[in-house]
């Protein structure tokens, strides 16, 4: 896309802007000239038998206001960006303005976050002021995927239960927020065997959580599950080090049922959570960690 915006486009935009302003001035000069078009000071146009268009000049106040508008436009373009790639004499940019406002906001809230940073996560999760700040951080950075209530949706984990793909300890949550995560399950249909083998494995996976399944197919899929055990473990309990889900509970991130599991084994899946380490400060991440940790931990579990 960057190749589309070459130097020629800057010249084109500059020319179009300047010519447009000069055309406005030319139009004003032409319109300001009073030309007699009929002996009775009309343009000669008549509507509804008696409505005549007078050939009066433009009001002076209107004309000077128009001139001032054009002059203001040239002055604005001289100090602010607007003529192609010219930066303007003030050197203002929206990116710089945003960065300055962020720096100002962080400077103003630094003392508050410094006090929060010295408090352990379980204790901070019981601080109403910190949790109010954490709620806003969550709404601005996490709610798009996990929902405003943090219950998630298909493909986006629920943060209010005790099921954690990468571990629910405070340090693991902080690591996830800071560095992001990329979970990948490769397509395994070829490794499992035939299409029938894949369905048998799907039924065996359903049996691990006590879900409705075909007992005969599940038993036939038991040995084929060895392909999956490399990540999910021999018992299907999952592996937080790899982000491999626990298959023995009732949490189904990408859909429940034989067809959903068959699709997962056949096609694989890649999920990405973006890193926030550069977007948020370490103190903000600490407060956000406490908020997320508190969503699935009651105050009594937070310790003294």
C-alpha cells in the first residue's frame, strides 16, 4: 500500500489544493463584477409570472468573509500539514500529538501506578481503586476480543472461569499480557489415519469429558489419540507450557461436538493474542494482571 503513495501523489494533492483555493478567489472576483443584463436591473429571468432575479452585487460583508476564509486557508496550510508531504512550519503531526497526550497522561498517573506496582497481585485485586483502573484498562485493551464482561466467545477464552490455556497464576497472566501468545494446533488428519480414524479420535476426546459419544468409536480411537497426547498429555489434561487445552473438562473454546472436533483435527487452528508490552507500561500491566486474576478468584482466595 505504501508504494501507492509515491512523491507524485504529494505534488498532485498540493496542486489540487492550491488551484482549488485560487479558483475560489477567481470565482469571487467574477461574481463581484456587476454587469447590466436588463434595463430594470434584473437578470432577465422570471418565475411564476412575477418573480424576477435582481442583478445586485454580492454584499460587502459576505465578500470580505469569503476573502478572509481563503486567506485563513493559506495560512493554515503554511503552518500545518495539508499540502501533500509538506510538514508545515509548526511540525505538527497527529502521531506526535497522540504521543504527547499519552506522555502527559502517564506522567499524571505515575504516582498512582507506582503505589499499585508495589502491591502483590492477590492483594491488589482487593483494592477497589485499583480494580476500577483495571476495569478501564481491560475495556480499552481486552474487551474487543474477550467481551466487556470477560466471558469471551467462540475462539476467545472466558477469563472468569478457572480454565487457563497458559496458566492462571499472576506471573503467567502478566507474561501473557506483556508478550502475547500464539497457540497453534497443526492439521493432524494425515497423522491420525483415515477419516474414520479421525471420527473415532473425536469420540474418544468427547469421552474424556464425559460428553455424549459413541462408546465403540471412542474405544477404537483410544490408540490413535497418541498423536494428540504429545501436546494434550496421555490423559488429555492439557499442557499450559504449550497452551494445549485440557480436554477432560466441559470447556470448548472452538466448539463442542463430534463435527467440531473432526474439523479441528482435520484443519488445525492458530490463535494469536497480541502483545501489550509496548502499548502499556509495566505498572499498567501489573494492575491489569490483578484485574484479570481477580475475575476468576474470589476475595477470600486473595490471601491476607
